[in-house]
C-alpha cells in the first residue's frame, strides 16, 4: 500500500534517552534482524516520508542521524520531547520510541495524516483499548505547557499531553490500531498482526520475542 503524504513541515524524532537498565546494555544498539534498534526506528520514520533525528542518547548515535541533546537528563521521555520541539521550527513532530521496532511506517504516516486533518494538539494510537504514549504526533504549540509540566516535576508524557491539549483547547486524538488495520488504512510489511506492532523491547527476552515474530511472519509470507 502507498503511504499517505506527510507534510514537509512535520519532523520525525526517535526518543533514545532511556537508561536501558532492564536490557543491561544500550537498547538502541541491540540487534534485531541484523540491524540495531535505532535503525529500525529511524527507518520507519524515513519510510513514512519524514526527516529523522534522535532526541536524547546515552551513547554516541550521531553516526545514525543528528542527535538533539536532552537539556534535562534523567527527566525521561518528556525531556526528549521538549528538546526536540525546541530544536526546529516544524509545526508538528512525530515521536517514536527506540524500543518499538515492529512499528510499520504506514501507521506513522496515518497518524501524521490524521493530525494534519484534525489539527489535534496530540495524536496517539491505542491497542486493545489502551492508549499508547508513543508513537505520538505533537503540535509545536504544546511546547510551553509540556515544559511547564517538566519544570514542575510532572514527567509523565501521557498526562502532560492531556494537559497541553486541554490548555490549548484542542483535541487529544486516539486512533485504535485494530480499526486502522481492519479497514486497510495501515498494514505491516511482514504481515505481522496489529496486536504486536507496539511490542516494547525492554529486556533481552523481548528482543528474542520480536525476532521470533518477524521470522515467523516472514517464513509464512
């Protein structure tokens, strides 16, 4: 399927500033299907038609893409989000986490398209009825409210997104992944069912599981 056109004023960022304590090594550099996780995330953004950079990093990742320094190290993903929003004049930003390597680029393009149409402050997706914090499309206008949440010690991204949307009087839109898949709006290049698209790779066992899922689907197809 062809990807939805993504506006040129939207920037893509991989959040890669986690401590990787459960993995035991920098998860961004762990290999899946012969490629480090950072390449899977950057590749999904680029295949969706976005420029791709990295927000926050605990190891040298500049060989893969430009790196935006998190000015609030230890503040979690919200620090990386704020650093990215302040780094470029783009009007919208699409964020993916480095630990969700099974995301199809068509899902990212779909989220970007919906964000552009609805003018939502934040656009997310849900799996099994549960809203996921990432991937997320965030409007630039959200930055002051996200920075305030960060400065006041409230580092939870989802709650910060809710606050920013409410303060702006704009939507926080959540799109069910299963519905998008059922209607054919998004597909996975390896044929992977939608239930696995947002699998988090936080531990070595998760990395093994992701490899098994990809290998099984590629063998079936």
